[in-house]
C-alpha cells in the first residue's frame, strides 16, 4: 500500500484575515472563505507540480455557514434587501469553491459538518482509492459575535490546512520535511499546530 504523508501545515485566525490581500475577490468573501483560502495559501504548495484534476479538497466545519446565514438574515429588512454577494456564502461548501477557483483545482471535493478530526480519514480514503494524488485538507470554524449571542458561545475565527499526498511504497524515503500520516493522526487542528511548531524550531 502506498504511504500517505503531510507536506505542509498552517493555522490562521481572524487577525490574519484582516491584514491579508489575496486578489480582488478576497474582500467580498465571508470570513469563513477568507480564512480557508488564507490557510491554504499559507501552505506554500506548488500546485503546478500536480495535475489539477488530481488534487482533491476536503473541508470540515462545526458551524458551517451559520455566521454568514445570520448576517444575511439580519439584512432582510435593510433598504434594497440582503446582499446578493453575501447570499453566495450561505452555502457551507463556499470555501471549497473559492479554493478551487484560486488554484484551479478540479479534483473531487467533500464538505463535512463536524470537527477537525473528521476530515483526515476521508481525505486518506480518497487517496487510497486512487481518486486523487493529493488532497487539500481544511478545517474552519467561525462564530461571529451575532451568532455567538444566539447560541451562547464565545466568538471564534480560525482555520487550518494541510496538504496530504500519496507516495508509492517502492519510491523509498519520504520527501524532506514530510510527515508520514499515522493511524492516530486524526485531530487536524492539533496536528497542524504540532507540525508548525516543529517547522519553526528547525
């Protein structure tokens, strides 16, 4: 069986998104899409090295598009009605679309409601079945102040990403700096934090 390895990991917060500029579309996106896109951008993956239709995207969020849904609903009585631009981001899979557009990725994509522990097993299965050669894995959680007041939860804005690749078992050692995916590597948020810390200490 081929080995799976992680080549790059990132974590970003709402503060990072406020200072970022990633093209003309970025400012029009909702915060979840901005964070997801920024997390992928921070990976530094050279997508030119891959067939774009062989790169998958798997995204998970515990809150999906609820913060954007609340913002859209609150604007229903505004002059002119709610923003048609904002409506685009009331789909939980909107961040996947933005990642795919920016990097021209046309492989399979999956969107999950859950925790950061839910995405890696699914991404690994995509690669093991040969449906893709690499997978952009993303978790994003956004609870806006407006949503936080409705669900009695603290506000939060964070995302993380990693790039999972397959390497043939007969190709020898893993690429330099890569982390082989292990059975217990499930909590993507912790994994991203640990891999980033290891990279910073080298």
